[in-house]
């Protein structure tokens, strides 16, 4: 067996016979039911996933319905909104999300979010959110995340924070895999905890800029099953501590954060991991994205998104750019294709129907490579699919979504709350 610091792209011909049974067993599981996209098959993203739904609403205000003047009752001590106990402070959201994944097994993500105004007299700031999310699966993966995003001082400032702890057992497919080739999956067991925080200031025209910080302690090991020719965890990643200072720039021109009909969202993040602030290695990660929205009619929307990701050469395996996270390219299982460079683009048509229902159709394409000049046309990853929507909340147009995507590796099924982008 080769012990390497990075995953092995191919399979040793002399080991194919030994791997045949293992691959056939994996294939039988995958054929029985479309593979479920769980946003990530790595521990850090797993924690981010279970906190995402609880924190997604933090970016958007929950409009508070105002009663019509004709329906407004006369003010009395019993119904005076200024009287203590009569004003509704916020809204509670519960979002259960089932999991059925060959990587994680059967399980459930339960997210709770509380949406409220920091200052009831502040009419410019969006609503703030506090959230908690927990997850458990039959494979032994467990996780808990607490976090929130607060807007205050008439939308001049916003801050976000999160902390989490858990463990995840998942399959790691390596780096540099060619599309269409058999993947060499290695079982990884990972556990740890993290803290994250950022503070941003509105500098004008809905542009927020500010610093961010994250600290993580992780442990990783291979599972009981040894995969010939597979990935060997570098010694530096068996027990690691990473710490980073970064910057976040965002311009949000959307008319609504949960179901956008017009506008755009630009987002850029850069994180600098350094030994000087407690990390056990030096490296950087970058992510940039742009989403646009056009209203075609009252119930039809055309949405499109482009994104890019880059990490430096010394980045650990769990910080690689990979598909299957944040719906960057539906149709691929998270963790199958990853490298130090990645791009993706997709277009989605959204149609609202009667009885709280809606449908979508989407197409996209992406790719991964070790360097920008290494992208190849023959290795592009196309994707397409359809989705069903059910409106959980009419007032805020919060949808529960089910997407069936098709890529070069077969179908995937993803379920979540709010739109893919």
C-alpha cells in the first residue's frame, strides 16, 4: 500500500481484484436509491450543514405583517402594543430534514431558529436570528451547532457567530479523480470542535466589510476497513489545530432573502491560517460567488449563480474545494470531486403553482483542478435536474425543497429548507 500525503487518483492494476467485491457492494447500495447530497462528507462541512438551516434566516428580515387600519382596534390598556407583554417579540422556526445517505446512513437534522428585532424601534435593520441545529445518523455521526447573526444600529453593523462539536464517519474519495473512473473511497473518522465569529460594517450601498476569525481542534483516523491504494492521512492531520483571521465582503441587493425575485448577491471570503495565531500550519482559502435574479412574471423567476474556490498547496484535506456543499453543483455526491481549485455555474427556472407548491428546473457545469491552468474540457462536470417546492411559510415565502439532480456519476437527491441559492 502506498502511504502518501495526498489521496491517490487512480487504482493499482494489481489491486483491482481485491477491490472488485468492495466496489460491487458499494454499487448495490447506490443503485437501490439515488445518492443523497448531504452538503459535505467531511466533518467541518457536516457541522456547517446542521447549522446552516438555523442560520440561513439570519441574512434576511422576516417581514412583520401590519394590520390594516380598518381592522386595527382602539387602543386600550389591554391591547396597547406599547404595554408590556402585548408586543410579539419574534418568530420561532422548526426545520426537520431527513438524511438517507450511503456515506452517513439514515438520520435526521433538526434546526431551530428564533427570528427577532434587536431594537423594535429600528426600522432599517433586518431581523436577527439565533439558531441551534443537531444531527445524528445510523453511521454514528453526531453534531451540534449554536449560532446567530445580529443586525443593529439601523443596519450599520452586523455580526455572526457559531460554535459546534461533533463527530462524523464518512467516505473520502481523494483528489485528482477523473470523471467516469471508479472512485477509491476510504472511510474516515473525524471529530472535533470549532468556534467562529465575524463583525461587519455597512460602508454604504448595502456593502458590508469586516474581519472574521475561526479556531478548530480536530482529530482524524481511518476506519476499520482498509482500502488498498487509498488515502493515508498525513501525520500533521491526525491531531490538528487550525486558526485563521480573514475578511468578508458582501453586497446584497436582493429584494428578499428567502425567495428572491430580483436583485443580486456578491460574496467574497478570504481566510488566512497562520502559526502566529495558533494554527499548526500556514495556508489560505478563498471563495467568491455572484447570484443574480430576474422576475419573468408574478410567479416565474430566473436565477443564476457563478462561484469559484481556491486553496493554497499546504491546505489540509478537509479544507479542499469540493462539490456537494452549499448546492454549488447539484447532481454530485459531496466529496467525490475535490481539489485546490474549483468553479461552478448554474441556472434555475422557478415556477410557483397552486396549493403552496412550486417546481424548478436547473442546469449547471463545474470542474476541479490542482491549478487554474490545469482545467480540462473533457473533465468538466455537467449537471441537470428538477425540483419540487412546498411553501412552509406564506408570509415569508420559505420553501421546503426536494431536488433530484443528475451528473456524470449518477443521480443525487437533496432536501433542505430555503432555495439552493
